C-alpha cells in the first residue's frame, strides 16, 4: 500500500511482491514462478515466457504459475487485481 519496491535476494533467487504490471529481466531459459497470496489474482497476462497466460486467474495452491521459462531477456507480467509473489531463479 505504501508503494515501496522491495526484493529479497540470495545467490540463486530473487523474490518480489507485485500488485500491478511489472517488467522483469532474465536470461533466456531461466525459471520464473508466480504464487498468488491474496486468494485469487485476476487478469494475468504473461509476455516473453515459454508459457504465456491470457486473462488468467491464479488461486492459492494452483500450480499454473509454477516453473515458467524466460523466452526473452525482457518480459512482462500484467495483472488486474491481487497480490503475486514473483520468484525468479538465477543460474
């Protein structure tokens, strides 16, 4: 709610909480997962990944957003409503 961009990092992972459209960069072949934490996250569009989503809804416990793969170095996650944790695995 405060509009603060925060990220948790370690040697192999980057974790970020998003509630709006987000541009993400990675190397082709790197993994990215989406985990909804607000019940349902609606209006999800993924661009630049091997497995795109179009107006999708993710719910807590769903495996649909797990282990996607960067198909481009620059990708975009769009969402209409909700909170998503974005996990990016780095080589």
